[in-house]
C-alpha cells in the first residue's frame, strides 16, 4: 500500500516548515516564509505575493476563522473585565456602555488583522490550500 495516498508530512519528502515562526511572522503582518515582505495590501486584504521573496498569498483560505477567534478572545476578556468592574464599583448602565462598547470595538479591530495573518501563516506552515506550490505537489505526488 502506498503511504502517499493518505497524505501528511510523513508521507511526503518535503521538509517541515516552522509552524510557530510562520504564525508569529503572520501575526506581525509579515511574510511567513521570509519574514521581510508585507502580507497585507490593505486592512484585511492579503497581498498577491510577498515583495521580498515572491511567495504567493492569493490562494489562502482564512475565511471566517480569524473573526471567530477574535470574537472568542475579545468576548472572554471583555466579559471578565466587565464583571470584575461591576462587582467592585457602582457604575450606571450608561457608564458601562460608554466604557465597554468602545473598548470591545477597538480590541476587535486591533486583533483582526494580526489573527488573520497568523491563520495564513499556519496555512503556509502546514502547506494548506495551495501553499505547497505546483512544483512541490508534482515532486511529492508524481501520479498527478
């Protein structure tokens, strides 16, 4: 039985890519491959390719995962902070709204791009959604 039928890094002859380094570079908005080029052309739109090394980003599939991750993280932090402040102070509802709504919106906006960058870095490191490249695919799967 051919082990390549089941896929995965163990079945291929490709080298491993550094997962945490790629995610960190993506979180910082840099190319997961070289760490030099910019990953984003606009706020959430990835560049077509890295300016420094030429790695293509257009085929990534981050979709809604970054938004879901941001909602979970920001939601837990803000609700915990709100409950702590509510338990220790006597602020009115309007004061709470004036504090927590802007903090929630700003926190979500601040984390959205870095989270998307980390997800794209994860996909690059794991060779997901075309990040292996056609030459690499033919090299590891000659039957294609």
